[in-house]
């Protein structure tokens, strides 16, 4: 931790004001880091997610989450504020990636109801997302080897 650059005096001053109950000081801190945070998020946003999620939205979500968790940060101060903000943004990036790239379950009407089918099996799909050849699918649903 000693290699980390400590917060600037301006950031420490603003954090002190936030701790005293000045919400506008938190807005000032976020304004200070907004461009840097946007670059951080934009550079790490998965290209497959970029079509669905805007970096500005993730920056805004990061600010909201940081505000909600600010009391804990001020009590513990586990790391410099910028690093904590970056960590929070990274969590938002991971959540967006999971939400938008997670495999989607088939509607219950499309699932195979036969008792010999593998768990999660649904007609035409395997666990790898590839289509099962028709004969294998028919045999599995009929319980044949």
C-alpha cells in the first residue's frame, strides 16, 4: 500500500467536508474525478457490452454506489479515494458484463419435460449452446441410449 499515491490535499479537504455532512462536497469530488473515471470505464468496458451499455451510465451508477457506501469508506479509509472509486467502477463493470452476457434460460414452455433429459436440457440446445442433432435429441427425450 505504501506505493500508492495518497489523496491530494484538495481531496482530503473535500472528504472532511463530506464527513461533516456537506453533500455538495461529494458532488465536487465526483466532478473532480468524472472525466478520469469515464476514461477508466470506457477503456475497460467489454466491446460486446458497449452496444447495450453506455460508459456514462456506468459512471453515474458508480457515483450513486459510492455515495451509498461513503460512510463506510470514511470510517475505514482502506485506500486512497481515487482507488476506491476505481474499485467501485470496476464492480459496476463486472456487474454489467454479467447482466448482459450471462446465458439466458429457455422459457419453461421450451424445456424438455422428459425425465431422462439432462438437467437444464431444452429441445435443440445443449449446455454449450450448440444445437443437438435431431436423432440424439429424440433418443434423449425418449430415454434411449
